[in-house]
């Protein structure tokens, strides 16, 4: 059974470029339906979750984990990207400087 992009790819069929036929790529199908890219979709869901966590009571574990500052050393090498680092980058890309409640 076909679902999602595969179904649309089957319905709209291949396209001809430079005398050769090829299947439509995901980004071409998404553009046809004005669908956001996966990156925009992930960013939207991440910011939505941040809004949810910010609204919950301070006693909830999700809020505590977000606010917690860890003590200790990080391992050598390139630091792993944390969830909050992704959020900060998303907010920076959107031009939002401060979002934390003080």
C-alpha cells in the first residue's frame, strides 16, 4: 500500500528532463503541495515543545530538566549538540534574542 509521498509520486508520475525520464524527488513533490521541508517541520515541533515546557508548572520534571545547570566536566573532543543548543539556534535564526523568563 502506498502512503504519503510515494502515493503522490505514483499519481503524478515521472517527469522528463533532457530526453530522459526520472521519478520526482521528495522536495519537488513537497514544493507542488507547498509543504514545509523536514527541517522546518522539526524546527516547528521543537519550538512548540519549548512553548509547552515553558507553560508547565515549575515543579514538573520537564521544566526542572530544562532549567538545570550541570556541574562537572564534559568529555574531550567535539561537544555533543544538546537539545537546548538546537532551540537557541532556531531562535537565533528567527531573530529572537531572549526567551527565558527571569
